[in-house]
C-alpha cells in the first residue's frame, strides 16, 4: 500500500504473522528508478522471506525491465498492480485503468512472467465500473499468461473505496481459475476473514486498511483461522511498546526529519484505534522533532494507562 507498507511496517506485519507483505507500488518508468522514493521502496534490509515487490506501469517492456531489476535487488515475488484507482495513475492508463484493455493486460503479464524466474502475481479490482466487471476474463488471461496467484479487491475502479466490497465476483473468479485466489476488501476481523474465505472459497485473504494502527491483526486472524479460537487482544503495555518501537524505527529508517513526518499518520492510526479523542493528541501531530514526538507519544500512553 502506497504510503503505508514501507520496510518498517512490512517487518512489523510479518512479525505479527502476516504470511506476505508487499512493498508500496514501484513505478516502472525508467526515469524514476533512481528516485529516492523508489530506492527506499526497493530496500529489503532485514526483511523476512519471501520478499514481494509490487510494480506499476503500462509499457510491457518497461514492466519487464522493472521486474528484472527488482529480481536483482532481492525480490522473490513480483506483484503487478492493476487495481490502483488514483487519478494520476489512471490518467496514464496504468493501475486499474488497464482493466479496460485486456490485450494490454495480456501483453504486460506475459512480458513480466517471461522476464523473471520468480513467481509473478497480479492484483486487480472487479473491473472498471459495475457495468464492466471483467475480473473473470482478466483472471483467465492471467492464468494463461503464467501468473502464479491473483488478488481481487471486491470493488470496481469507479467504486473507489466507497460502499461495501462485494465478494460474489471473487467467488466466480475462484471457480473460473485454478491458480490461487486471494480475496481482498473490508476484511477487518478474524470472523470477517473466515466468513470471506468460506463465502468465496478463496485460498487466502489480504488485509489492507485494518492493519493500520493494529498490525497485530495478523496474529489474531491467523490464530483464529488455525484454531477457531480467539487470541487475547494485546495488552496496553504491548501496544505501547509496539508503537514506540515502530516510531523509533521510522525515525532511524528515514532520518529524523522525514521520519517524523511519516510517523504522524501511524501515530494517528494507533491513537484512533485506542479511542483517544483527537483533541488530546492533535498538537502531537505538529511536532517537528523526533525526540519531542516520542515524548508526546509517551505522555499520551501514560495518561491512557492512568485511566485504564
Ligand atoms: C492508502 C492506501 C494505499 C494503497 N496502495 C495500494 C498499492 O500501492 N497497491 C495496491 O495493490 N493496492 C493499494 N491499496 C489498496 C489496498 O491494497 C486494498 O486493495 C484496499 O485497501 C482494500 O482492502 P482493505 O479493505 O483491506 O483495505 C491502497 C489502499 C490504501 C487505503
């Protein structure tokens, strides 16, 4: 997830039991390959295997070259983004806009599969809009092209993130292909994960937004799926430790200036989940210095412990 699944967050999710955590999308445009953001996104230091990298683009040759260079940089799975609804991405016919051009989809998938000796996976939406849901055809094209697994977010591009994800299309995709199908969209609890697996017959679920501010959700979901019983929610002490270590890691990884900026959204996600009213911590989000940000965070946690 762009702006979310950087190396520190991927490591945290994997620590809590996520079987796979994919990088932020990496543009295949060659002029961006030495861009600071691209280099950060292709860094796998200390990342558990398998390391999955998501690439984005429209040109089969550029996508193939991008996949190859990521293979050389340590990627072990290449994931292709055909789900991003962002205007600036769709304007250049990339991301979910590709779903409207099935021949192009075929060309890109074949080029990437041929370029690397790694499993190549695909992430899609159900279609461009509700009237043009072609996930089934895309999935068949993907299977024919040698794609190893396909993730379907149960919304069309036009749906953005509104309304509820629908799983019927995912069910149909699962019936139509024999490669593994991963169901995605609005999975935010162990029960929901089990329900979606049951309803769609999918081989796995992918969790996005529900991991923000609670990376331990992977432990809760995997425990529930394996045992049918719920694991206790993390204690306030565990949450506090995770938060502080995560923010410190962001400061270290990005350096104090950029780290403080990137940490803000994670702090907000954590504190929202702890149901602390925003009024108490909105000034914390304006801190410019790493130490002060950490002190402000510790203060919030201390106050929370006192009322708990
Ligand atoms: C901030 C944000 C960034 C995202 N970036 C990506 C991305 O780079 N690649 C991708 O395949 N999906 C991306 N997504 C979509 C998610 O992977 C996922 O498909 C979507 O959020 C639905 O799943 P969820 O309900 O579990 O969040 C992004 C979503 C959000 C909210």
